[in-house]
């Protein structure tokens, strides 16, 4: 049985050309869409079985942090769905700071000790 299952998981953020466009979009007389969608994660599907360990790797801007936020429930998906049985915790929390002298495993252990 899978512990984590994601199907078509996607997250888009609204991008406004100017800060005032966000406000104008809310006004009744200006209902014209003034934003474009920037997709951080698009159509991701995977399963994690009981006892498996998973790492998320990719280039800067690939959506790793966004995917982690989706799986931990910090942000809601724009499209798709996922199920999590049990608890999900990120070993290297977003923004915690990583020591470049340590390996990934050492950084994870240090984070867990804190």
C-alpha cells in the first residue's frame, strides 16, 4: 500500500506585471484578468510505498521546494490530488540554512537534533 500518492499534482502562482494590477483585478469595474500563471510544479505523478525513502533533486527553479510545500500541507495544489497516510516531515526544512562543510546526511542529522 502506498504511503504517498500524487496524481497530476500542479501548483501555479499568479504573476502581476505591476503591483496595482492585483488591486485593480479585485474592483467590480475592472474584472479583466491582469495576471499570468507561472507554473512552479506541473502534472507530477508518483507513489511512495511503505518503507521507501525519496529524495527530490533538480536544478534551481525546478519546483523542489514547492513540491515539498505541497506534500507537507503548507500550500494547496492548483490542480491534481495527493494522499498522505501517516505524517510527512521534511528533514531539511525550507529556509533552515545548510552548512556547506557538512554532507546532506550530516545536515539532516543536525536539523533533527535541533
